[in-house]
C-alpha cells in the first residue's frame, strides 16, 4: 500500500474528516468571496472572515483533523 492509499484509507474510516474538510472549504470559499472586489463583508460579521480570522480558523480546523488522524 502506498502513502496515498494509506491516507485515503484513514480519511475514509475517520467520519469527522469529511465534515472538517467541508468546514475548511466553506471558510476558505467565504473568505475568498468577501476578499474579492465588489463583495463587501457585512459589518455584522465583525472580524469574522477577515484574513487574520480565516487563518486562525484554518489552523484550528486542521488541528482538529490532525487530532482525529492521530487517534486512528
């Protein structure tokens, strides 16, 4: 079994990973949306989805994924 097959096996047998991946994709997509010209970020979001906030959120999401992978 090569490394890619091993990673796929772990990811497919760790139910939280697909959820975390969708969360990560959502956060990045929303940040990209509001970071592009013409798409103003609503003031009610405060610092949510700013570049700094997004980087911290990505770090947290990836950290959770790493914890799940070390449990396998």
